[in-house]
């Protein structure tokens, strides 16, 4: 049985890269695809590509930071396909690389509005529609391996991706009784244009640079190289399909990144061991966990 047949997926950032690849992969398996993106020119190209492949597609312009635009996309998706079964919160930006001193507050705000609030708006808008038909569905949040480990000089990006992981963990517990499977896709470096995100930055986020050190310049050059040499977006999309069928929560695409993620977990384990031996905490270490049920 094909669980995707005749279902509808709404994909933010769907005009290229991972978003378009996911639309292609799901469309090939019988889904109706709504691609939404801030880049109208690229959106038209993506729509034509999916249409030429025989995939039912509807394209809508969307700035994910604007909750009202999300509602417009939802209304148009329902008008076009009748129901929504899946939301893929894929739209994301890298932001400018920078040290604490280099990173302008407007850059912080832009990355927060897109990478964090864009996911919140998308989920809050689409989940009621998924619940309404009683057939269950999916919430897919696209984070990054940067949500599981540090990426120095990219703090706004890593902070938002870690937040997306945490939100997904919460929503997975909340939505499971509704028959809605929730997962977080955490790719490593992938062949996209995320390092060119500022091409689509709305003007009100623009600011004069507060300075750029040689370390930042080197970082940006290194990022460009590893992205160009990264995994093809189609492979990431096929891995997501595999994970959706298996009902995985954490969807990893780069097994070679395991040591980076394990470093955090081993450090946390060591910190718990130290806390357990602390005389300050002797009377507290065997307290029961809080029960919220």
C-alpha cells in the first residue's frame, strides 16, 4: 500500500534545492504537491519542471516569516486539492557568517524569523487542516546536523536548527495520538544555494556590515566549497521518503557525521556523571522525574 497516493503535501522553500527534490520524490509516489517560495522566478521554473514530470502541482509565493501569507497558501491549497496531509517546513537561510561582534542584530532577526518562526507559522497553519479530515498525516521539519553540534561563526543558524529539533521532539509526542507522524530531517552539507540566501533577503532586514574578520572571510569560502561538494539534494529527498515509511523521528542523511553528534552526547553523559558525584547534589540525585501525564 502506498500511503502517499492522492495525498497533498505543502512544501516551503519548494522552488529549488532540498524542497524541490522532496516535491519531486513525493510527487513521483502519487502526491499532489504545493510548492511555496519567496523566489517567484525560481518558483515558476520548479512548477514547470514538476508539471512536465506529470506531477500535480500548485505554486504559491510565500515569505515564511509572514503568518498571513501562510494562511493564504493554506486557503489556496485547499481550493486546489481539497485537503492537506503533509507540511514540509523546509525554507531556511544561512545568514551571514560572523563572530559575536560581527553578527548584526538584523541578521539574527532574519534568521530567527525564517528558520524558527517560519516553522512555527507553517505548523500552526497546516496542522489544523491535517487534523480536520481525520486521515492522519505528516509534519516534516527540516533542520540540519548543525542542530546537533556546533558550527562556529554560524551561531544564528545553529541556534535555530537546534530549536527546530527541540520543537519537533515536542510536537511528535503531541501529534502522535492524532495519527500525525512528525519528524526532523537533519542533513549534512548538501548541494543547495543556502550560502547565497541573502539574494532573497527582504529589504527591511538589510544593514550595514559591522565588520568582517579574516576568520569570517575564510569561513565563508570554506562553506561555499563544502556545499558545492555536498550530497545531491535528490539523495536527501529519497532518504526522507525512506524515513517516512519507517516512521523515524530523527532523519539523518550523512552517517559520517556521527562522531560530531556523539561528541555532544558523550559530553552530556560525562557531565551527568560529575553531577552525580557532587556532594552539593547528594540529597537530590535520586529524586523521581517529574510526571506531566
